[in-house]
C-alpha cells in the first residue's frame, strides 16, 4: 500500500481555549482535527493533574494531520491562540494512506 508524506501537529492547550483554537484552525483552512482530554502530565513547573494546578477544566490535545504545504498556515493560526495561554505545539513527520483526506 502506498503512503504519502504528511505532518502531524499536536497542540496541548487549556480546555477553555479549545473552541477559540479550533475556530482559528478552521479559519486557516484546516478541515479536520481530533480533540482528546489530557488527564495530567509534567512540564516546566513540575507534575500536574486535571484536578490540580491547571484548574478544573484541565487541558485538551488537538491533533491535526495535514499536507506539508498547509503547515505554515496552521502554525500561524495555532500560535495566535497559544502564545497567550498555557500550551505546547509539536510537529512531526508522518505518513498517511489516503492522501485525498488531508
């Protein structure tokens, strides 16, 4: 089966910012993403849990798989939201089997 190059972008952000982030992504032309709850973790400030330091709302992970030529627009949109809030953006190379979906 043939695979095609894509980018996987994962954005972890405070849950109350989810709709602002997903709206910004859609306005930038991103047609698909997945939102997952984040239960806890460890970062620059140490360990945290959903019930603890981050607040009751917690964090979410927004995952996007996109064509490489759309990466800059997505990152510009994401950074416009993340820069003022707790959040992490990561980009990795990946392969997809149905390129027409992205």
